[in-house]
């Protein structure tokens, strides 16, 4: 999947357990595991907002787009970090 979920990274940075985050966000640890392991098909904006509030971060700290093998970004999309771009 081209969307990578980096909840684990933020959990380490915040020294927080999955159970504690699930309690703060108001979701089950099982549903949080589905999201953090990249198996979720969707995430509600309310859940994303609650995650950001609990982890004191921005949505972009939790989600990032990575092209699949052989896939390129659509024309006009700036890729941060590429030479000569954003």
C-alpha cells in the first residue's frame, strides 16, 4: 500500500504504549493495531485528530505516501526531499 502509517515512530518518541494511546484516543488496542500495522482501509478524521492530539503531532507525522515499486507520483506533485524539488 502506498500509504505508510508511522504510529510506532511517534509512540517511541512519546515513550507511550499502544494500550495507553488506545485509552487516550478511545479505540480498542486491536483497532489501533490494525491501523498502526497498515491493514486499515480507512481512518476517520475524528480518529486521526484524536491520535494527533494524544501524540502532540500533525497528521503528516503519522501518515506518508510512498510510491509502490515502479509507481511514480502524478505530474505536478512535488516530492519532498528529491534533488531540485520542495
